[in-house]
C-alpha cells in the first residue's frame, strides 16, 4: 500500500479482510509508507487507527530502509 488511495468501499473491504484473517492466522503487509501516513490513503481516519491496531497486535513490524535494489540493478546494467 502506498501509491493508490482507497475509496470508502475498498477501505471497508480491506479492513474486513484483515480483521477476519488476523483472528485466524498470520497476515503480511508490505508498504512504502509508515503507519503515520496511512491516513493519506484512506478516507476514514478512525478505520485507519483500527486497521493499524489489528495489524500490530502481537506482531513484528520490520522497518527496512535501505538503498533501492531496482536502482542498483539499473546502474549495474548501464555500466556493463
């Protein structure tokens, strides 16, 4: 999640899917945005808070910042 905004229906559908799944098993979500910027993607800030709450409950949050793999591969291809 990071480049496309969600309308109300899409937001509610995603929330329901993650909420239902989180009660039964693991959920993996990847995104380029920190949780603090998720309100830019979803219309309902209360729903964002509830979604983040469900995703982070008993979870591991990995913050992986580093150089772009794609950019590195582009530079390597240009110099070979």
